[in-house]
């Protein structure tokens, strides 16, 4: 993955600067302890100009993530939206993945003493597809998602994603494309960085929000499915039921919609091209590119 070139411009603490001019302290608290928050956004070429999908909702979530960790946001939502659009323009991009990061400065203690003046970094790069195919082979990880009483699971805190890295690494070492994680009670939760949908008998079933991250793409797909007349149920379910599903898929900003072919070596009943997930995948791509005028409210 090429994250930058010699011409890449980034935004840092109120200034647009060349990537080679960026410096960070080796003693910053986020680097050592994972105390920070981030977001992920995608800009799509909407025929005439780039458009960032649900940009306001993403930056509102960034603010919420920071507030839950008692970090003071240095910019308003509208200011961050303006910075994001200028960033992709300065990098001469029509489509891009955008990564804002709130991180701390020099602090080798566990005290949040500089939470009222964090650093704000925003970068962007070309990221066409997160997964290599829509026929993913996934395994149920031996790692569990953190309980909401141990860490806020509804925010994008940097330290939370150690859990995701461990699960993905385990899956890859065992020859799978990625992992599927359970919550501490043994119910299906999510992928390492994406929401999980299961299809059974023409119905979509998704894990409820209380133990999982509330994905923006997840809620978008639920809304689109309902508008298309597809029944969506949010409830707990386990491994046995997921293995017997007709189809399944991951969703997320980076992932978009990615089909799952098998779980723990058990092939799902329907081919990807015959599933509701495939239908939603095609509809989602048309919506984010601005081609489907029937669903512009989701853009």
C-alpha cells in the first residue's frame, strides 16, 4: 500500500505541509499508550467533483470519540470538513481515503494532562479496495471483543485496535482472509475492522449495538435494505447459526461491502452473486458515486 509520495500534502495543527516536513515526538503518549482517536472517511468522484460520503456524520463521531476519552477537540465539525476537502484538493485527488487522527504530545505518564491541547493530523491516500475479493474465507477468532465495561467500544480509540490486529494476524497465520470476533458472552460481534451481516431466508440479521462499534456504513446499509423492502433484524446469534447462513458480508468505510464465502471452512449456502449482500453491494456503489438518485439522502 502506497500511503504517500514525495508530493503528498498533509494537514497538521492548522497548517498544510509537505509530508517530509512532518515530525512527531518519540515520547508522545498516543504512540506509547494508545491514548488517541481517529476516523476513516472516503471521498468518491461524483462525476464533476469529489464528495466525501457522510462527512458530517464522520466528524461528529470523531468529536464524540474524543469527548468520551475527555480529549478536547481543537476544531469544529465544519472546520474539519473544510480541511478535508482542501486536503484532497491539494493532493489533486478525485477519490481518496481520509484519515483524521487526534493524538497527544510528549507525556510518559498515564495522566491525561494534555488532553485539552491535542494534536490534529489529517492525511489521505488512494485506497481502492480493502479486501482483495468478495469471496472471503474467514475464521472465528480465539480473541474476543472487549466488554463495554473495560473500554468504550462505541468509539474509534487507537488502543482498541490492538484487539483487531491480533485477530487478523491469527486468521492470516491460519490461511484465512480475515477473522470474525465474538463478544465476551459468545455472540457474533464483528470483523476486526468491519460490521458483520448475515442473510437467512431473505432476511438480514445483524448483531445489536450494545457490544459492537456503531458503524456508519452499517446503519446506511440497514436503511437502504429497509427502503428496498428487505427485512432487517438486530439480535444476538452464535457461531452455529452463522455457519448455516445463506450468505454474509462485512461493511465499513474502508471495506465498503465485501462478500463472505465461508466461515471456519464451512461454505455458505448461496453464491455471492445470488445474495442480498451482492444486491446491496451494487446499490451502495451506485449511491456513493452519485448515480442512484433514489437514494441521495444516504449520500
